[in-house]
């Protein structure tokens, strides 16, 4: 519904009532969130909240005057609220804001200046008190305030970047999950949807960007202008956006919507791919969702820098993305970059429906946003760019989720969120990749057309509203005509990974009969009592092609599968479960491996490696599949083999003579297996080759370089040296890869040469990459130099934490100890949303028992008990890595010795 905006107010109107009340500058985010019954202007329900109920925002009129140079801003808010029950106070969210004055106006022009304002630092709230209680009705709450502009990507923040003309500063906002409160006093929870009318006073020579188009701009003189944006639809606070800078914009029309891209000046040509694909995506989504995109414009905004918490944000009508996720620089960008940009676009644009139009009621159901956007990005990429064959990457996403989900520290897809920090930590592989995998499994179970019918109905019924998961399941049940929700609940309301044990297959009269038993796959709880799932299973026999389907209930089912070849369970890899075969079944599939579809080859490789490392089958079984993988396999399958071998190679890493000898022995096997792939792929691109071949080429060079393969290192160094006179020696698709090999194996002189390049570089995308390279050395002394450099002003505030993270990939103990020794300096360079995650992730790659104690001590000293999810997960991962080294790698050693013999 359109609401006529309430007239904005000026500071002078409240001058006589100024109350010099300043908010505390440090707020603890670990406050609990009760679940309460409430009745608002829109609905009555049971919803998690951190605010008292009884007052509901309806419309915000927000005026912001930023001072980028001083890193401050002034704000005026006029908030139309509905008071549902009489009250003498109103409580809302506020973070690091200084209030000058507040007053409230009622019907008939009645007005009260606040009697006092209280701030609760722990709860991130402000409470305004009035002398006379407010009766039930609608009011206009006016607040005059100021705040700070940060340097990390939370709230209203600045990003500085170099240009040939000198240093520039741009402003942006990032409010998810709970940072709108740092720019405006607000009911900063997703269920409190309202409309927003934003206006800003800004430099005349800069472009201001908001969720909606500009309705008018007034010249104020003195180099300033007053810009007014149209009123937004009803939406959550975390989707509000404001940007300001020396920008350029390009547009095109798509289905009646103005689609745009916005970049810093001089970079607009690099956004052409994003603009064209955005238009195509909008048309596709309008059709799929059955509800047209409702805003008049949709911009994608590219920003220099990066965050340790996120890469892009789905602000309604104004998607924010760091440049590496939106721009294609012809001098450095690769096919992988192009595909990643597309998936970012398709993910964030899917959010314009899943998340923006229909929003989860509370962060418990964050997966309704992120899992669905992840699934939609995969589905749409496969549909609109079939030449990339991205369906195969779905297996990798599922494996990433299962890796986390099989540890004792996992959580359900729908999880209980009680604090702001827990909400920040919910943006993880379970929410994204498991959510996506469960959707894909359910879509395969009910059929794509039925699933789309359910999604369309869900969108129509809940547009501009808030939902929980069961709102979706009701639509799926209705469309499918069967209780899909029973399966969905098993996979979203409880954690963990089902495991389907395949009994001995018996073939009679052209059909294979097999008993399937469901248990649970766990990497660190072998004796855990298994949970129970209703599991949709699809199976086939190799060479037959006909599918058989069953839903396992109560832990067991018998399945008759057409044909008598090797039995493949989870055919097509839509299921979210591990498959454990009897030895005869494993051998039969290994013998038929070359005949399997590429996606099933990927699934079988993943199951074999994971089950082997968990001790549920012979760890060497995976290596037998590696040997069985033909050079003619799909490039993505070859890439999976290469990546898995590299992962095992890194498992052997250690400083002892024995560790190094064992790693070298495995490295010889791995390099011998990868050498024919590299010879087949070559260093030079061939005319007409598939995009997946180009991706494989870069991956093989990087992996062989990581393993220390002499020929690859020598060729990378040769090309690097030759590029000074011959730019074609390092073609754009391989430039980053070649530099990566050179930097990893750099001596001090080469490191200094790369450092000089970084200092001289003016293009943010390239500059960021060069500072990453400086932090990628295998040499401990050079890694220490990179860490020291990271805490200087030279790399820039967003590169600093990224450099420390990059060092941690190769030297986790060194990076963690360094960051802990410089805790205050590091925290100052990290998004507030990332602080409970950053240090645990530095330690996550370690396999040293001492790191467990260090990480636990850090968590105990610096993290509230409710914010230790990432620390606990890193500890669990380190323990598992130690276990693999001690209990699984000896079997791999024995297999290698047997091969050599």
C-alpha cells in the first residue's frame, strides 16, 4: 500500500527542546532474544524479538547529511508509529548514535518533548520517555541525532581507493544483519517492515544512490545539493541502502524495469557483462516467480575493497557488491571470475524475491533467504548458461555442507538464534549450501514444475510480508498433493548427514533387488546414536538408464532397480546423504567408473574420500577411483581429482623429517597422476575449447605449483620474467595463476619486486591481488614480513585482514599467534560482524594439538558463550585433521608402498 509521506522536519523545529543526550559508543551484542506474543498493526503472532512489543513502525522519513572527510554524519528521523497499547515510553534500536533531541506528535497536532532518553549498551537500544502516556493510535516520533562513518563494511562506512588522479573516498551502507541501527534509530528486526523515504544533503559533484530512483535534486549552493529518493515498498530495515561517490552509471530496460550498474569513474566498461546479464536474469526471474519485480529500478553497485564477512548484499533495488564480484578487468580476469560474477548476480537478484519481497520473520529461518538464493543461482546459471555445465558444481556445494554437517558442532538448517552474534554466525555452509542441497533434493522428489507452482503461490501469498519455513512447506504440500513437509522437517529441523548403507545386490530376471539401511554419517562421533530421516532415494544400474525411487522410512527399505549392472545409489546426485556400498558394490562401480555420468563420478569420488577418511571404508579406495578416472573425463571431474589429491597432500604437511618424507612420497604419486592431465590441457588456450578446460588449466598449474612440481614452477618463473618484454607470456586468464606460483615460491628479491608492483598499482582490483600474493609465500620469513606489512597503512584497511587470512592458509599457527599478539590493531580492521569468526578461521587450517588450547583460551577470554560457534567448529575441524593424520594416512602410505612395489 502507498502511504503519503509525512512532511520532513528541520533541526530548527526542535532547537528549543534540544536535550544533549549521547549514546554509549561501545555496545555488547550478546543479548538474548525472548519469544513473545504481540499484536501489531499488521498481524498477531509469536515472533522472536529483542524489543518490547506494542509499538510498530509504519513509515520512516530519514534525512542524512554525511561529512565523509570528518567521518561523521547528522541525521533526522521522523518515524510514523502505531501504538497498540498505551505506553509512556518507546524503545527501539540505536547503536553508536548521539541523540540531540526527540519529540512525538499525535493526532490534532499534540506534541510532547521527551522527558528523558535511556540507552542500554548491552541491548543496543534507546528508550524515550514521555511525561504523559501515549494512548492507542498513530504518532510521529521525531529524533535529531548524529553518528560516525566507519572504515569497515558495517553500518554507514567509507572505502578509500587510488586513482590516477589521486585518492578518492566513497560511502556505502551494509546493514545485514543488525547494523541499520548504527545509521538510524529504528526497529532493526526483519519482522518490523515499514516504508522508507530517504533524502540526503551531499556534494554537488557526487552521485547519490538509494533503493529507489531520485525524485528531485535541489542545488543548495556552496557545492551542496539536496537529493530526494522515492518512497520504498514495505521492507525490513536491513535492506535499506545509501551510497555516495565519484560514480558512473549505465542502464538498460528489462521488462519495464531500469536495470543499472554503478561503478567508480573509469570502471564502467568493466561492468558491461554484469549489465547485460542482469537484464536477462530479471526477465527470467519475473517469469519463474510469477510475481514481477516491483521496484522501478534495480542497480548493481561495485565498490572497491573487501570484507571478511560478505561479498555482496541484496539491498532492495540497490545491490552492493565488491568489485571483484562484479567487474571484469580484461588484463586479469579469468573464466572463473566471469562465472563467479554471474553466480553473484543471480544470487543477489534472486534475493529481490526470496528475502526482499518475502522476508524471514526472524534469523532462525535465514535459510529461507540464503538457501533459496543459492539454489536459484545454481538453477538459473544452469538454465541460461548451459555451456558452463555448472550443474556439476552442485556436488561441491553439497560436499562443503556435509563436511561441516558431519561434525558434532553442526546445527540444523532452521536454528535457534538468540543474539546478534549468533545471527552473524548463521551465515555459514549449513544455511547456504545445505539449504540449497535440501531444496534441490525436494525439487527432484516432487518435480520441477510442481516445485515452481509452490514457489509462485508462496510469493503471491506472502509478498511484502514475513514468513517461517512452514509457510513454504504448506505450499509445497498443496502443490505436490503429498506430505513433503514431513521430509523437509527431517532435513531442516535436525542436524547431521544421513548415510544409506547398500546391501548385497541380487539380480533376477533383469532387475536388481537391494536392501537399503539408513544410519548417520559422522566424522567425529563414530558411536553416536543415529538420527532418523525420511530419505528420498533415486537409484539406477550402470548402462540401463532407468531410475527407481523410494523414500526410506523407519531406517530401511527394499528397492527394485531395472537392469543388472553395477548399482548406483543417489543417481543424479540430488540426494543429501552419504552412500556406503558393500565391497563388491564398490568394486563394481570402480570397474564401471568411466561409464558413469560426470555428476555421478563426482558423487562417487566425494563419498569414497569422505567415507575413507572417516574410517568407514578403506581410505585407499578413493585412490583406486582416481586411477580409474580416464583422461577423457569431464574437465570438472579431472579438477575434482586434482583438488582432492592436493587436499591429501596438504594433510601430510609437517616440519618433521618423517612428515616431509611421507608428503614427498604422496606428492610423487599425485604429480605423476596429474602430469598427463597437464600435458593434455597445456599452457596455451586452444581455439574453441570449453570454458571448463580453461578453468582446469589454471587449477592444474596452481595445484602442481603448490605441490612443488619443478617443471610448473620453472615455466611460471620463465613466463613471469619474460612478461617484462612480452605481455603475452602471461595471458590474462593465467596472469593471476602464474603470479601465484611465483609468489608462493618467491625468494626475498622476487618478493620485493612484487611489493614494489603493489605499491605502484592504482587499480584496486589488481592492487588487492598483489597484496594477497605478498601474503602467499611458503617461506616463513616472507610470511612474517607480510604479516608485519598487513598492520601498516600501506595495504589499506580492507586488505590488512585479508593478508593475515591469506598467510593463515599456509601458516595457520603463525597467523593466529600474530593476530592475537596484535589483537586491538586487528580488531580495528575487521567488520564488527566478523570479529567472532575471524580468529577461529585463522586457526581452522591447523593440525597441531597446541592450537586447540590456544583457540579455546582465546574464545574463553574474548567471546561471550553465545558467540563461540565458529571457535567450536574450528576446534572440531582441527581435532578431526589430527585424527586423519594419525589413523587414516598410514593406510594411504601402505597403498602407495604397494603401488611402488
